[in-house]
């Protein structure tokens, strides 16, 4: 158990995913759930798919890898944190 004052991770820059052309043509939509490790400097260290359509997963990973968070602080010191992110793919009109 971590004790002390923990500051919540705050998203500073979010790159939207590029909708894969094949998925768009086939009308594939949905949510890709990824687990990301936010490094001490706020950049994304690792991204792993938890669930989601296989055609959408690579685009979700590519997008989340470009995200930047404000560093998370524990008692004033930056720490790595693990977070779960939902990346939604929706076609216009849906």
C-alpha cells in the first residue's frame, strides 16, 4: 500500500487515434482498453492492449504512446503510475 499525498495524473496532451481505413470501410467501431505506464516525466513508457477489436488496437496504441501527462507526484516526488485508458472509435452519425 502506498501512503502519503498522491497527486492524480493529469493529461496535458492527447493525440487522437487515426481511424484505420479497413476498419472504417467495414464499419468497425468500439472501445479499445489499454493499460499504460506513465513515466516520472509524464511521457508514456509502455502501452498494452487489455481489450478491443484487433483492427483498432494498433491505432489506439500509437495514439496513447504520444500522450503526455503532468508528472504524478507522491509526497512531492515524481513517480511512475499505471493507468487504464479507453480509446473510442466511432464513425460519424453513430
